[in-house]
C-alpha cells in the first residue's frame, strides 16, 4: 500500500514579533497588513514611495554584485523533487512545500538577485480549499467518491514561486516571399445519374515574389518561470494586467509563507523570453510582407534596451489522498485557478465508450435504411 507523502508545512521564512504578545506575525492574504494569530493584533505594511522598476539586463550580466541589489540567503535543496527553498533565520529543518519530503539539512548559502516585486497572496487557505473542492466536483470521469470528498486536502503550503519579466525593443531584418493568389478555370468530368458530364471550376494558384525588410516590435513584461520544480501547467498563470499591480518586495509579505529560490538564471531566462517573443515577431513580419500568403526565409533580431525584474508569484500547494495514492494540486493564490493530478473512473470511461459506439451504430443503421 502506497503512503502519501507528508503534507507540506508552511514554515516561517521571516519573523516579525507582535508588539502586544510577542508571537510571530503572519501576512494576511487579501490585505496589506500582518496579523497575530493569537491576539489578533494587526501591523500595516508600509510601502512608502518605492516604485517597482526595471533593471538593466546587460549591466547585470556584466557585474552581478555591483549593479543591482543582491542578498545572501540560506537555501536547502530537496533530494526528492530538487526544489530549492529559501530558509528563514535560524531554521535548521524544514519540509519541502512541493512534495512534502524532508529538506536536505546540508543547507548552503549563496548570493542571489534580490526579488524586486511580488504579487501578495490574495486567497486565504480556506478560500483555496474551497476552490479545490469546486474543482473536484467538476471533474469529468472521476470516481464518485472523489467528488464526494468533504474535507478535501490536508494541510496547504503557501509558496512564492520565482519568475523573471523582460522588456525589450527588437529590430528584425528579414528575407522572405510574398504569395499572391490568382485563379484559372479548368474543366473536369463528373458522373451524374449514370452519365458523364463536363463541368468547370475555379482553381487557385499562387505567384511568389521576393520580399525583405525590417520590423520593430517592443515587448513589455515577457514572463518567464524561474522555477523548474512544478510542471508548466501547475505554475501560476498570471494575466498581463495582474503584473501591473505588482508591489515592491518586502519581507513582511513572506511572513508565514515560503519562497522558492530561482533555478533558471537571468541569462537562461532571457533566452526563454526571446523564444516567447518570436511568434509576435513572425506575425509582424508576415504583416509587413503582405499578400495572400507569406514565407519567412531568414531573420536576424537585435534586442535593445533590455531590462528585467525578479518577481515572486503566490501559489497554494497540497496533496489529497484517494485509494491510498497521493495526488498533487496547486491553487493560484490570486485567481483561484486549480491545476492538479486526478484519478479516473474506468467504469465511467467504459460506459462513455459504449454509449458512443451505440450512437454511431444508430446513425449507421438510419443511414442504411434510407
């Protein structure tokens, strides 16, 4: 019998003592303050006049320590899923929020680019759990016992997942071909009522002409995940409009939550961003070529005024157990979107297949009787 992994615990990455009772304050999702879980005291997070700003990408690569703010962090790597988590002050043991395994106590210290901004948790753990229950109820071909699960998941861990955003002005020189349609009339023979008849039809052709030019496309906040722990479908999916509401990074937002260290470096992240920019550049080239069809032969893109941000996006992570098997799921802590592993009902799938075969058989029988 397979046992589910131990449920992740929300370790305290930062400590802020309550002025009234001395207990550790935690960030209250959906608010701008820290709350004491014991006496209820609140402490508003002061944002000041600090604004979220971009940093120069090439200058950062030239001198990581000298051109932007970095910080020394203690990180522990999970031997089970390879997630690298930032540890809090005096924290010597912890549980991996991504798989529930014990973290490697041989923690290492390294300098990383300090996060510039984040999206604070908006959903509380209870709201995340409610979103999970709704998701379970809506699963197609899931066993009925899954949909009737009342308590849902066990403990949930709130984790900030690292991302990069990139801005760039691009200049692309290209060569290609412009295709223009023209039509000719051709005759063909068809069989109608047992007789051979001659008909005509319009046939489309394409004339191709050489094309070349230069296009300019500007990009803002191209988002790249800096974590490799979670599969792509489980990572936070944030709309571009949400990125306009980023708040300057402050340790207070991490109180009661965990933060994963980035595994995808700044330069590798930019390569991924460039890949993400290509479809829009290609669309712009095709529009510039014009005509009815387009072929892109070659292209050479220069990237100017490249800037970046290191940001953190919030995610609730947990597992639920069904038939002694664990299933991992995540809840976007801003939108409530749920992504996760799910069990399937062989009986429901078999009945659906039989129903489909029955419908096909009825359609065939009706068509043959006419």
